[in-house]
């Protein structure tokens, strides 16, 4: 398997920008999502590790793909179903490990909400926040139009290889786990190769009703793009990655773990703010219930103001308690000195 060629990059960027109606969103020309490969029965070895949130036993797989052609350009396999999506992708993604080898300055990957914060990914606001806040709900809606392509890509893969809808091998030993991983890996590679030769009718049959009119032909044309790697572009990105690694090392030198986490979170929030601002600008929308500050904490402006007021009230109450305690101790000290002055014998006896 190869990563996206220059032709595929350009086509994917144009597709996202056109579909979303936001030119800046073309910077997000990849989508990532996780999928579970169900197992027919409980693995005999470390069975509890394979128990996923859906209640069955599975293996968790992360897939990164081009939204216009659904071609898989990166995958992470080998993790049991109990592993979270974010953990799976973080553990094996070369894109996250060396981002500038794959993404140019300002580019990012669209992701699901379960992947956490990253300076190279953009995901939706939490569903609980979107249910309360109109601005978040509007952003999530437009984001889903692009992110849904990851679901289509997963269906494309699993409908071709039905074994990924229910793996029937058992896992007694570590070698069996390796075999299961290799089976999933082989399906992904074979699917990626076969999709280059799929005709519109083949794609329509595999994806059924999930495609819009004309989408099968568009997918076929996208899969037929030149996938040849441009050596000059690869070398330039290798230099970019080396420079990026040095700059990040200098920037984060001496940071504690908490400071480093805060730094990365701030970078991710800055990127998300750029993305939502560009959407509202391109669509002519007006922010009705959020501010830049409230969006960083996934709250409406009113919720943030109330939180700040409550925080100030708690601080004021704490200060009053401390002041009262100080006054009580001071008065107690004064009474003790007065008692000692009025009854020196008692003070000396004490």
C-alpha cells in the first residue's frame, strides 16, 4: 500500500472544499474512523480484552482514507475490541508520529469525537454540548457531511470481504492473535488493490443505497488517479518533518507532562476555532450563542458566564470563611491576653 499521491491529494482537497462549500476545509483531505471486526465467539486467550463497548467480542481497527475515492491510505490493526479508538490510532499511526511526512503545513485529518484533541485532527463538538448549543450543532452537521465518508469506506471494505463482519477463527495462543491480525491486514490490502479496478456498477453493488446519484462513477474515477509517488515531494516532506521535530523539541523543552498536554490541547483548540470560523464566514452564518472563549471549553456564552459567576461566588465564600476564621482566632487571642492581664496568678499557674 502507498500513501496518497500528489494527484490524489489535490483531488481530495478540491472534493472536500466543493462538498462543504468552505475553501479552507480543503486542508482536511483525509478522514479517520475506527471499526470493530466482530468475533464469532469469545477468544480463549485474554477473552476479556476483546469485549467491546457493543457487548460482543471483536478486534478494533483504525482506517484513514481519502474521502473522495474511499481509498485506504493508512491502517492500524492488531488491537482487541476493548481498546479505545484513540488509543488504537495513536499507538500505530505514522501520520501522528511524523505528521509532516504526510501532511503539509495547515493540513489535518477529519476524525470522530472519540479521538480526543490533536494539532493535526479536527472532530465534532461533544454531542451533549451540541444538544444544548446551536452553534455547535450547526458545525457538527456540516462536519458530518465529510466525516460520513469514513463510514462509507468501512462499508465498502466489509461488503467486499464478509469475513470482516464475523471473524470465525479462535484465539488460543499468541500466534492465533497474529493470524487474525494478518487476516484483517490481507483483506485491507486486497481491497485497496481491487478497488482500483472497480467499475461504477461494482461500487454500487458493494455500497448499496448509501451513495448519492453519480457517486459510484465519481469513486471509480477517483480510484483511477495516478498513485505514483513523487520523489521530490517526498524528499521535501522529509526535510519538513526534520525541521518540525527540531522546532517542537526546542519549543517543549523543559515542559512538565501537564504543560505539554496543555500545549498540545491549545494547539488543537486553535485549529478547531479556525475551522469553525471559516465555516461560518463561508456560509454567512452568525454565532448566536457562543464566543471564542466559550467554544474552547465546549460551552455556550451563557453557560461560561454562569460558570465564571459561580466560580467567583465560591472564591468569595471561601474568602469570607477564611476572614471569619481569622477574626475568630484574633478575638480568641485578645480574650486570652485580657484574661492573663486581669488574673496574673492564673496566668502564672497556667
